[in-house]
C-alpha cells in the first residue's frame, strides 16, 4: 500500500484528490480502497473495515447495494452521457419536489460545490443584492466566496481560508457564528438592504456534528422574510439523510432555496438546487442567471439517485436512527470509561464525536476539542478494523447496511481503542 501512496504522491498533489483523505490531521498514510461491501470497505491489502464514513454520507444504503448497482448497469448499457435531456432527469426532479414542500423546480448539477455556487449566483440575480451571510464552520464546497471560515477540510488542515482567494472575492461575504442570534441580528442591521441570502447547514456537519439551538433556524427564516433576503438550506449532508424530506421536513421550516447532494445522487457525482418557481425561473434559459454543465443530469447518476430515493421508506430511517443512537451512546461510554473527555451528539441518523466534555455550539467550541487524542483513537480503531472519519471535524454516517451486531462489535472494540488511546499519551 505504501508503494501505491508513493506512486500517487508522484502524480497527484499530496497523493489524494480531496485533502482530508490524506490522513494529514490524524497522521500516518491512508489505505487504498479496492471495493466496498455493504457496511464494509476492503483495502488493496485485503483488510476489511467497518466503515462509518460511507463516502462521507452518500452511501446511505451501504456500499454496492444491489438496487443501485443494477440501476447503474442498466443505465450504462444505454450510454453514459449525452449532453441532452433524458427522462430520468425529469423523474428525479419530480421525486425531489414530491418530497420537499418548498421545492417546485429543480436544477441538477454534478457536485455540491456547483450547487452552492449556483445558489449564490441565483440569490444575487433574483434579489439584485450582492452580500451573503455564512456561518463559521459551515462548509458549502470550495466556492471562493464561501471558503472564509469554512469547516471540513479547511478545519482539518488548520487553514484559515485558501490561497488564491482574493480579498475582493470574499468582500461580500459576511461571517457570523453558528447559533449566534445576536450576530445574525447585527449582520442584518448593518447589511440588511444589501443581503441577498443567508446560507446555512440546518445541521452543521462539517465542523463535527453541531445541532442548531432551539429557535435558531426559525430566527433565520424570520429575519430573511423581514428583510427580503433568501434563506438557503445547504442539505448536501442532511438532505434525504435525516428524514424523507431532510432537515426542512424535520423542522417544518421552508427555505427559499435548498441544496442537495450525496444521498440524492446514490453515490455518483450529482447534486441539485431547488426552490419555488418564482426564484428558480431566474435561471437560464428562462432568466438572466446563467448556469450550465455538460454532465448535469448524467444518466448513470440519475438512475442511482432514483434507486436510492425509492428505497428510502420510513422504516429505513427508523433503523438507521437506532444504529446511530447505539453508536453514539456506545462510543461515549467507551471513552468515558477510559477517562477521555468527550461528547457524542446525534441528530436523527447523523452521529458525532468531540473529545471535549463541554457541548459544542460553535466553530470555536469545535476547534477546542482534543484533536491529538482523536487521532490516537482513530488509529486504535482502525487497527481493529473500524474506520471513522480521518478528521475530528466530520460526522459519522451509519447506513442501512450496518447491523445491530456491527454496532455492538464497534462499541466493544471502541473500549479497547479508548484504553490504548488514553495510555499512549
């Protein structure tokens, strides 16, 4: 495997095509995946790992689910890309709109970053305003204007932003702390007439897992409505993951625009932007806001997305939620028993872990967790065949493929790993 990583580093910057995969914050070298099997990954050396990353949440049914594999194989037999409309694009847009009350029309794209970029441009075009609010620690892809105070890989690498992003690019980005109602009010007081949008992860899952305070999202909805700004829910992670209608369905809050990714593409490169017709119709060819993509609505990805959405019945969410609850309770108890301070939040089917005793409400709270201890715990688990995120700033994603026995085994191994992590200080 080391030889493979050496070859990768010779031809790929850092040896990886997305920074967190490099294991930079936990140390060591990444393993290379040969295949996935339900709840498991198998690496190129034949090692099997119980996988709680699940392609960062995309594989909600587990790896290589037969329904998805069959759908993609059938679609591929007809051709992999046409650059022309296909029936499944329409079917997937209908499926999204049927599930999300605030969505009347949908634009399919190829990545969450592309969807966020389109959302910002659309909000500015629809309102005639320039500024957007984002929250520290929330990650909306590697769009220049939204990389300031972003979570995910930037937090993992300890970067305040990104080289190559000019001051002018972020001049219209207003950063507020997550869960900070007073900060939101101050932003609207100062910039209200020029705010095009407020972008938020309704459950922050790129600085670890941080739920919104009671009333926080409702406050955002109220302020956006009063000031004529668009409320944008980034549901790349939560969409169709925390429930049939995502976070907006769980909260009953109707955003003006919603961004979807991961689950909606069935593990293939696909994302979507959706909202009311009066907003979405500002997009070309109907309106003056331009967006285009050769692979948008790719026939393999739409086939996979439809297969996954069709399989997500209410009992699936109940099953995954039970697994997430057992996982967080078990990890918390294991680390507690080893004397490692921790809190293990859970939001429906999403699981989190911070190695600090105090609850996490903001990005600063998340950064105060013990990342060194997390690295030791990560490697102790990995050596025992359990793979959690190689970063203290990511969530865990139990899937339908994880059984009660899988979670129980994980918890048993976590007790051993926690003792090793504590003793290796």
